C-alpha cells in the first residue's frame, strides 16, 4: 500500500509539473490591458488595423457606431471617431496620411485624415459593406457588400482604388452572404468565403470574375474567417457549424484536413515565421502549429472573455491584440499579448 501511495504521489507531481510547464509554454503571454473608456453600450467590435509607424491601433466599434484609436506606446485611448454608423474594417495608408473605413450602415468607404481624424471624402458602395482585404501592390481594397441584409440574393466584391478614391468596378459573387477574403500576391487570385453556399469562390482579380468554386459543406458549414499560407499553397478557413479549421490545397481546391476549433469564431491569422494559426472566438483563442503543409496540431486553448472574437496579429512587433467588448460588469478593453517563440 505504501508503494502504491508513493507511486500515485510521484505521478501526481509529474502531472502537475507537466501542466505548469504547458502553461509556461503557452504561445501567448498577457502583458497589458488597455481600457476603452466611453463604451457604455453592450455590443460587438469588428475588425482591427494598425499604424506601424505611428504605433496606433484602430478598432471598429460596429455596434457602438465608433472607431476607437489607441496609442499603443502610451497604452491609452486617444481618439474616438463617432460619425460612422456600423464600421467593420479599414485600411491605413501612411504614405497618404489617410485611412479608409468600411461603414456598412452608411453603405460606403469613409476616408479620414490620419493626423486630424477629420473626414476627407467617401466612396459609395451598397448596403451591408463589411469585410475587405488590401492589395499593397496596387493599393486596391476589395470590399464585400450587398447580400441578404441588402435584400439581394447575391453579393459583390467591389474594387476600391484608395489612391484615386473611387470604386473601379464590382465582382459578382453568387451567394447572399460573404465573409472573409484572402489575396494571392504571386498571382491574380482572390479567395472569397461564400458563407451562404458553404464554399470558397476563386476570383481572377484581373478578369474580375469567379473562375472556380471549392465546396466545404461536406466538412462543416457557415464559413467565417480566412487566412492564407501562400508559400505552402494552403488556404485556411473556419466554420461555426460545427466549429472547424479547414485546410484547402490551393492548387487543387481539395480539403487536405480539418480540426475542431471554437465555434463562435470571427478572426484568424497565420504567422509564416512560427507557422502558427491563431483563431479568436467568444471565450477562447485556439492556436495551431503547422508541422508541414498537410499536418497540424492544436497547441493551445487560451481563455479570454465573452464575445472577444476580434483580434489582430502584428508579426513585426511579435504582438497579438484582442478586443474585449463591454458586457455586463466587463468593461471594454484591448488585451495585449506577447507572441512567444516556438
């Protein structure tokens, strides 16, 4: 009996040490929480953007009709833009000293001076303008708009020239709901989550037309976030029904593998240096390690907060930012994490 007790004791110690070691080796280390004062209404944040040179973080306060500007050096809120209705996403252009906010409630891209925060123009789109991706080579924004919330049975991806400040044209997507986008830098393709069709549309950006459709509904439904490992020809998409991370081969369009992930997800990032995938959802951030192009392991399930689905990875700073919405007694804030090495 004494030997048995001793064995159980030693085993328990090793389990506890192993648990502590796993916590110590978490890929994210919380370093700071920055309060967002003035947010009194409960409601979601949407996407974020950064000004690398100016050390600023922009947060789209979708349900509070604000864009919040955080000085990351000072660790505080420095400005609130309140002449927006439902901001969803944005692009910052330091060379023009302007930023471009996709305002779904106003059905336009609103342009602001980045120093004074004063309005500097707008570009009209359709209702429910939402997510976007940016091509740094052409300075074009590809902006989702239309769809069922605009009382349409299809959607559009509008090509917005941020230099000229105008919409160059629209790409029709045969789905009444479209979520995230990912852009191929070495070629003309644009990948589009067709949430209403449980498939990924492949767009030729030069021809401005859909050239292929890759179904994902056989694995899971309701596509949300998207990221792209261009070097390994792998596209990552998340779903909510159920929560899955799906990996697609961008040469063939075939599903390579899929793994469970948190269901109420909204943002995803792939870090090519560490070969890690970060998925933020209500309550948790799930993190995956890419072993090779076809194999992935979940390495962390980091507790966060209710509805904390909005995040951005900044590889240049080795930082991960997570927006915490106001809910009950939880005040709105931004959590700042260090991204730790492998």
